C-alpha cells in the first residue's frame, strides 16, 4: 500500500506526540472490565488507557457495549469485574458524586423539561463545588461554547434532540473537566453543529483534557481521534493509534463504468498496484482496488487507449471497510494481516480475488 509523504508526516507527528505523552500518567485507566446482564456478557475484559490531551475514540456497532462502558466509567453502574481510575483515583461507588474534574454523559442527557436551558445549567452549577461568584459567567460561557446562547431562555421541553445534546455538552463544560466522557456527542446534530462540536472537543484536548468519545462513525473518529478502541459484542477487536490502523487498512474500493469494460479490464492487468475485476452489479462495470496514484495512472491510461470513463464511484473509504471487517458486519474486503504484509503499491490478493 502506498502512503503519501504528507500522510507519513502526519503519522510521524502523531507517533512523536504519543512518545511525548507516554511519560505522562494516564488520566483514564480502565482495566479488565466485565459486565453481564443475565446470562449475556455485554463487556468482556475491556481495557483502555487515555493520557491527558488525548482524544480516544470508542467505536462499535449498535449494541457493542459503548454506552455500558461509558456508564461504568461515569460510575452510573458497577462492573462485575475490573477497575476504572480517573485522574489517578479509583472510580467511586455509584452513589457518590462524580469526581472533580470529570464530566460527561451517556445517551441523551436529561434535564428539567419545564425549565429553560439557562436555568437548568444554573442549577447544575450550584450543585458543583466551584466558587459562587463566577457561576453566572461560567453558565454563559458554556452556553456560548455550544452555540445555545440565543435559545437559552426556551424551556427544555421545546428543545430539539440536537439542542438537548448541546445542552448536555454545556453541562459537562461547566465542570471545567480534565476528563471528558461523551457518548455519541454528535449523533443528533446537523452537519454544521457536528462540525462545531468536533472543533470544540478538539480544542479541549489541545488544552490537555483527556477525552473518550463514542461513535458509530469511522470518519468522525478518524478525523478527531489520536487513538481508538473498537469493540464488537463487548470485546475489544482493535486498540491502538488511528495512524497504525490506517496502515492496516485495505486499499479503497471503486466502481467504474467505461465505454468498453472488456478492454478496460485487459488494460488493468498491466498496471502495478491495481486490482480489477468485473462488478457483480446488474449495471455491470468494473471493481477497482488501489491507492490514489494507481487509480490516477489507470484513468489516464484509459483515456490514452481511447476508452471513455463514464463514471467512477468510491464504494467505501478504506478505514470504513476495515471497521466493517473488524466488527463482522460485512464480508472482509482484505484481512488486516494480508494488507500489512502486501508489498508497497500492491493490493492484497484477498481484496479482489
Ligand atoms: N440495563 C440493561 N439490561 C439488559 N441489557 C442491557 C442493559 N443495558 C444494555 N444492555 C444490553 O447490552 C448490550 C450493549 O448495549 P449498549 O447500550 O452498551 O450498546 P451501544 O454500543 O451503546 O449501542 P448503540 O450504538 O446502539 O448506542 C446490548 O445488547 C443491550 O441490549
Ligand atoms: Mg449507546
């Protein structure tokens, strides 16, 4: 697999950042968590470690156990086995208040529906130990940060799901967290609001906050996070850097339609770094796997050979296909092991047999 020099530079930066951080004690340390509901193992030996300033993605399909793990980390439920340390202290019993410096929420956070967003935040600010004199300013700042200032006087019962989600984030920010645990913080947001929340969370991490953020969205985790843990049916199927996962990802898959698919297929057999096979789809076409350089070379060669390119569609992004493979929701496109072993510029044989 060929990786551009800019991608390599980004990955090197990420590795350097991790090396710098490796000497810093973890802000979040989750070890060997097990949880059963009835005879069903919902979490089986889940561990993760997040250092200050690190954005850690928790990724998995519906029912994987993300919210259950978040609940355990927030002390809302007890695990059957394992431990959680936040900011060096063991997680307390579920009846104790959340430790200072820790904030977050699971699912859609709950508020008094008949009170305004501003009033809800004011009440929450009073429950915390922080100084009384700056409460009002902290509430206004939190509302501002999540873009709710102009709608802060509406009763929460009139809030949309996205507005409630933003209010939940504002409530977490009120605590000036050093550990922030967010369960799908962008799931109900429109694209613009989701982008703002991502920028906000990224800014917090840059200021040293350790963040765990759960998501279904590989693209979101890829964009935001330095590290990720992928869980499926309560088991960790990947844990490590986003850059390292990217190195294991299979080449992207494309579908092309040309004026002469037969000739286009023949032409592909002479091109390095590209695998092509006829598509099984009703409308025909060819399936292509290869990196951008190989694809560029191929499309230019098609033109030179007098074969017109009628359409080119990207099927899945490569990390998405790896996620689908890791979580078993789809037939593998290429195994991580074979992708890692493939020589530079070549697509592993399992990707397009
Ligand atoms: N209180 C409960 N009692 C029984 N089973 C539960 C309970 N809470 C969660 N589960 C089960 O545990 C599994 C994991 O649920 P969880 O909510 O943690 O998944 P998730 O990864 O957050 O999913 P989603 O992406 O849909 O939010 C599911 O099968 C769910 O049905
Ligand atoms: Mg969930």
